[in-house]
C-alpha cells in the first residue's frame, strides 16, 4: 500500500484480543484511516478483550466494529466495498463444519476454489474468506499460518516428503 495516504478499512477475521489490528494501526500511523478497524471473534472473552484494547489504544468507538461470532459460518462483514487491508492469524488446524454443510460450497467465499477446506484445516477456509474480502485494486491481505507452506514446498521439490 506504498504511496497511499488514505486507508479506508482494516479487518481481522480472527480478531482475538485485537493485537493484529493494533499492529496494523501502528503500520498505517501516517495514513488517514477513514472508516476504521473491523474484526470478528468467536470467543466471547477475547471478543470483549479486543473491544477494550481498542479503547485502551485510543481508537474511538466510531472507528472500530468488532463482532462476536463464527467468521466461517456466520460472517458479519460482507461489504460490497472491499477492505483495504486484512491481517489475520487464524487458529491453526482447528476443525470446522466444512463439507458437512453442503450450502458452504456455494458460498461466494469458497465457491471459486471448487472445493471446501478440509474439516480439520479451518485455517485454509480463513484464507479463502480473507482473499474474497480483499479483492480491491489497492488491497493487501496478510494471513499468518503455521508450518503449511514450507512442507508443501518441500514435497513439490522432493515427492518422497509427505508434507504432513
């Protein structure tokens, strides 16, 4: 997002305590953040912690919107206007409903892949969710995943490595 002076919206689909949103605030400190910070968290305790952290770090209540709920099955943010920046550290290899809910394959976030993330790998579903919401001309998306890309690369270089 080099060269931009304005950032409209920043989002974290697995907000936790809000720490990545606060790190994004630091990174975009010299930008004008117009609509603010958005997030969703499934855990009630960390949802409340994220909202408290926004206040503690001087983010006005009209500049953030953190929602409680399951991002993958009940997303609160499906705006027509894409997010300018998405930051996320989704929970690693948690289970999700996946193919047990046949309607999810038609969900606009997952349908382009033609297949749902495995039920034991919800983090991949989070990546698809984030990519769908960041398809703006000047958007960026950072998802931190643990240990997936290196094993898959090694398997491509050496077919005898299972990657699991």
